[in-house]
C-alpha cells in the first residue's frame, strides 16, 4: 500500500423492489469502490442496474457483494451451506453483476462477501478458499476484499494459490483488540462516534500503518481500503469528514486497482 | 439455414434444491444446444454449475433460459412487469449463467426466453425488443432463439436493429395452423405422439423448408433449431428417434453458431 | 351504514426483514381497522407479530391483506394465476395472520386483498368469488373489504352467496368519475392534496352518502370505511385531519364489526 | 403409551409448484399422522390444500411440519435465526396450515418441526422452548412430536411448562446408540434395510418398550409414533410391511390424539 493512496469502500445497492435502503446517490460520489448487493440478501436486477449507473457516473469502481440466499435475514445469519454451495452462490452473484457492468461497458474490480458469509469466511479458511476459487475461476483479475489485521497470512496464502490479489480492509469507526481483531459490537466502546477521532485513526493507519487499540497498545495495521457507510445522514457526514481529512493530508482516495 | 445441418435444443437445468426435474444426463448428449434455467423460474446455482458441466462434457452449446421471478408458477404465468424490469431480469439471468460458463472456460451461444416471458415476447414486439436489447448489451455475439413461422419479420427487424442474430425454432411434435402459428394445446391433435410422423415432419422442414398444417395445407417454414424435451422416458425416446432419422438422412445435428 | 359511525382502514405491516416501510407506530392509533400484510407481497412473520401487537394495544381491529407471491413487485403486478391458486393464496395468508392473532387472544375482523389482486378482483367477478370463497371457508364471520361505487351489486351478490358481509371502501383523497369509479392516477387531479377538501369530501360521504365527481356532478356513494395511508409524515397529517374533522362533526371512528 | 396402539407418521406435502416430491397418494392411506410442509422449506398453498384433502379422505390426522425459510436447502441447513424469529416462523406456518384444515372442517392434531429446525430444537432446549411456546400460544390442544430416547426429561419439562402434550418418535429403520440417540447416517449400519429386522424392531419397541442397540445392548425406548417415509416405492413397501406386521400382532395403528 502506497502512503499517498487509499480506497474508500461502501456497501450499496441494498434496496429491493419497493423497499429503499441507504443513501446511495449521496455516498457513492464520496467513495472509490462500491460493493453492490447481487440479489440474494439484498438488491434486485433493477436496483443493480441503477447502482452500476450511479457508480459509473461517479467514476467509482464496481465490486460484487455476494451474500447468503436469505433476504428475510439480510444475509446476516450464518447458514450451514456446503463449500460447493458457497462457491456456486458466489459465482452466480458475481456473474449477475458482471452482466450489468458489461451492459454499461464496465468490468468488476473486486468482490467483497457480505454479512454472515464474510464473517464465516474470515474465520474459516476453507470457506475463504471456496470464495477465492469462485473469484479466480470467473475472472482472476478481480481483487478480493478482506478484513485486515486478522489471520492475514492464511488468507493471503489462499489468494496466492488461486492467483488473485487481495485488498485489506480497515474500519475507522471501530475499536481494535491487540490481536488485530475488531472489538465486538456487544462491548462498550466498540463503535467510535467522534468524527475527529475517526479521522485521526484513519490517517494514522494510512501514514504509519499502525492503529492504537482499545487498551492503549499500538499494533501494525496495513490496509488498502477503508469501509464506510451510507445508511443515514450521520454516516454520510462521517464519510465526508474522512474524505476531507485524507485529502487535506495529501492522501488520494483511489480504487485499489490503481495501486495494488 | 443450410439443408444439411439442424440444431436440436432442449430446456434443461430445471431442478431446484432437493427437487429433481428432467432427465438432463440423458437428453443433453442427444442435443446440440442446451437452454439452461437461471434461477428465477427454475434452476439454482448448484444445478446451473452441474448442467454446464454436463453440456461441456458432451460438446453441447450453452444458452441462457431466463424466465419471470416466479418459482411457484415455474415461470409459466404472465406477469405485468415493465419493459425495464424484463430487460433487467434477462440481463441478470444471462450474467449468472455466464459466470458458470466462464468458470469452465466456455461462453454462452444463445438466449431463449422461458414460458410466459417467451410467449409474451413472441406476441409483443416491445417485449421482444427489451429482451433483444438485454442480449445485445451483455454480449452481442449471442443468438436469440424464437418461434419460427409467426411474426417473423417484426422480430427479425428488432434483432437486426440490435445487431444480433436469431435462430428460428420449430416444433416437430406440434400441429401448425395455416398462418404458421402452433395449434393451441387445448385443441385436439395439437400434440403429435406418433414418432414416425414427427420424424417425417422434421425431415420435411429441414429439407424442403415446409410443413403440412393440420388442415392439410402446406406452408413455408424455415427453422434453424428443433425444440425437444427430456422430461420423461417417452420424450427421450422421441428425441433419439428424431436424431437418428436426421442422421440417417445425412443431416448433421449441430449448434447454430456453426452455421448461422 | 349508520350516519354517526365510520371506519378508517390503512395498509400496515409492510416492512420486511431489514427493510422498514410505513409509519405503523403512528398511523395505527389513528385508525380503526388495520390491513396487515401476510408475507407474500410484504411483511414477514416477525413484522406480522409486531403489527398485531401494536393494533391490539390500540384497540384496532385486525384484517388480513393478502397479495400475490411477488415481493419484488410488492404485489402490484398482475399475475396470471388460476382461480384455485388465488383461493389457496388467500387461504394461506389469512391463516398465517390468524395464528398471530390467536397467539395474542384476538381474531381477524376482515380481509382486504392487496394491490394487483384487489384490482383484478374488483374487475373480475370470478376472482372476487375465489377470494370470497376462501374467506367464507376459513371463517365466515370475517368481513370482506371492497371498493365502493363500482360494480357493487355483483360483488354483494357473490358475498351473499357465500354468507359473508362486505364493507365498502371510500377514498377521501381521490377524485371520482360519474360512474362511481376512481379517476386514474395517470390523469391530472386524480389525487386531492388539500386537507380541507378531503375532510369535506369525507364528511359529505358519511352524512349524505354522496360524492361530488370531478366533472361537478353528484352521485350516491355509500361506504363503511375510508382508506387512509401512513407512508410518510404528510399522509399521517392528512389522517389526523380526517379523524379530527370526523370527531368534530360527531362521527365516531369505529371498526365495521361494531356497526355492520 | 398403551401396548395395543401406535401412530405412524410421515412427512408429506413436500411438492412445490411444478416440482413433485414423494408418493403422498400412496403413503397417506398407510399412516395415521401426516406432517404437512407449510411453504417455507417445501410445500405451497395449492399443495397444502391437496394434502389436507388426501389426509381427510383417509381419516389421517393433520400436523404442521414447519421449517426454516430455505427452499433452496429444503430446510436442512442450520440457520442462525433468533429464538423470536423461530417462534414467529413456527407460528406463521402453523396458522397457514390451520386455514386449509379449517376450510375443510378439520383441525390440526400436531406439530413436528422439520429438518435443521428439528435437529437444532432437539439439541437446544431454548429452541425447543421457542417451538413449544408457539404451539401453546396458537392452540394448546396440539401435540408436539419429538425424538424419543434423547434428552427426554428436559423436553417434557418444557412442554409441561407450556401445558402441551408431546408424542415421542421412534425410527424403526435406524440403529440406536446405547444412550438412546440415533447412530449417525455417516456411520456404517446406521440405516436398516432389511424389512423383517425393521418390523421386529418396531414390534419390540411397541410391546416391550425396548430397543436393541447397535452394540447389542438393550435399552428402554418408549415411543408413541413411528416415523416412516414415502419417498420412493421401496420406502412405501417398508411402510406397508410395518403396518401389516403391527396389525398381525394385534397392534392398532392410530393417531396419538386417540390415546395420549
């Protein structure tokens, strides 16, 4: 990761039919990589097309955001699917989004698993391998997004075996444990609400590759992309603040395909 | 259509989860083009992957068989979807299948809409245009399958506008009206069960480009592909018979991408 | 319909999983009959339970609001389902809601079909009969809600055949044609936005059983219930205004089971 | 459990739309309790209606067979749903089936959770309690079916707290461990294919309340109902054989509502 470039990614395209979710029109211009829901946990074909349009208009890179086939649970519930099923679900959803990208003359930059699938994959290398194999088989130029600071070596090895690149993801508004994992949302102080504190945290990670943990200790934390949210006006304001402080510090917000 | 080549196409990959439908393993070796369900009216990601595998193993060309999002109705019920929705549904489903094809080093040859979507598109040029635009935007090399003998000129004009090729489809086991349309299944004699009569009908269409209608009159009928079924042993036996009589007559069964 | 009582009904419980829709907590205290989505076009089991809870707490009567199995289209798209399928879909959805009512010691007061199913049923007596038969078979004490002013006699005859009561529905914020039908939303002036005009219209219908049509003519219009919306703060404000003007005029807002 | 009566239960109504599963027409006449899928993991409204009809015609008691909302996985995959969600899913599905029963003048006798939900509930008392609470709240006269021989005391206590009866289920064609649990299907000898051996096992359980385990030891095993299958002709033949040997031994096949 070069010191003067960082990606901002956000989950978008999560509306479905008559249901609207997220401030996509406003958050997409602020980010460089869009993780677009693909119809299993959120999103529908028409939402996907519109989201690709908005991203294209704003020069934002496209990524598939595949999840479990569980619209009722928004893909947030673990499902005991087999490795083959997971691989097939990821393949299917990538393809569906690729078609909308192709129809607008674009290609996908990346894949970031959603919700329970993401959490299961980060913890279970076999599941990560299933995801990586799906990505590699469909289009090995795509970058796989994953949580920074956890079992990084294992996951990098799996990506390398499959000949694909990974981008590591940092959460500016989340407290970290000394082992590099995120403090659980169930614990106090897990989410950081102070905009200034978040901006400082992001800048420290970008420039020094380090993060101050909740217990005050400092650890190494190299990441290529920062996960941000566009669910509500407060989240949007935080994204604006992160982007402005990055640019004020001479850091360019850019999609990882430009620097990985 | 050259006199010595004809395509045989069949709807396959219609199983879903625990539900098995069709004798895919047996019918696919007998055909040259496989219309593979894409998860909306039938098929699921795992079924799609397996169906692509079987087709690849047998050298059979792959086609997307997109339908309405109505698994409960098997895509056979008209839905009052907008043209944009139809276009997006077709785009989504083509893409999903393309990913499984790409993962196995293949590309899609064709697209054939399913059930109610097919029937609506054949009757309504606006719907046909929506389908054609989706196909053209995703990959203009794909061939669009459509019923022969009906409003052929209109449909050809729409395909031409969009720069895509069409393959016209003939039903060997269905009676025809003098205007080139199929006799409704509700009428007696609509479906021809005699294997010999079906084989003769197919051969006449292939060699002479003509069909004898139910009323005894004879009309022109140029088609590139014959629709066959693999739902049950009797259907399978009919396909075998058609294939054998074609080969005995020196007609090669071949995917339309080889001769269109 | 007695001159001093009228029902206010609203479609509620239309959220689904992570998707929130409608201001149910605020609109339910203002109405007397709640039309609760049953999981086909909107609503999920958890949403249904919560909606029954809110209605119970506010002394509001419960009604099933069954729709087509089309979450992606919010039940607003006509589907070419058979009469038997429609009957079975209505039966299923009524039962699902009955269980949540029973679990809270309540029973359903009414059934109001949703969206495309409602529109199709109002126009097609065969579909209305399928709905009425389902209602009568499951629990003949339930009241069926239907648009006032259209083909009222036909629909009443069907309900009578099945031994069930009907409540006729009036739209205070919609313009009427001289034949008693609603002016299409595609035409100018179809929706009335002026709160005072709506309140006057509602009062005239309640007291005199008459409505002034768009062309200035006046027709008879007897209704038992007024359809109101809780989608947004403006809609909510209109409901409050209608309720206040009714009460100021000495008209009691009451569920139809209390006066039919 | 009286020595001269035993229930035979089977999962039925598992078809969906165009997909047919199970030999319901043939197996239902052989059993006394039908576990009917309710649309989440299998079954659709039309299938439910027909299944209730067949059961009614054959004097077979009706039971709801609720599962997870996972048609693609046939309800066989564990899902990390909350206890409230599980309770709501069970409530919804019971209600849906009750409506079809009511429409034919019948009531539900029992509830038997399906697949992953059944397995999770048997292992986790909190999940069992959620199911029991749903059953008790909707209609406390319904009997809850559960695996015999496992953590029976815990489950009975939970049912008693909720004021509902339980029926314990025995598998005649499965080998048992000495702790009363079923031998995993992954182990050799888990499934018993010999019809005579199955019949003997069933009779021993019915008359003596005992079962010979895989290791030759003998344990107590009191059950009220025997789970049988109607998936294929071989399964059907086994059911016939079980029924005949029971009747030959003077044991009456009867629904548990007649003897519990």
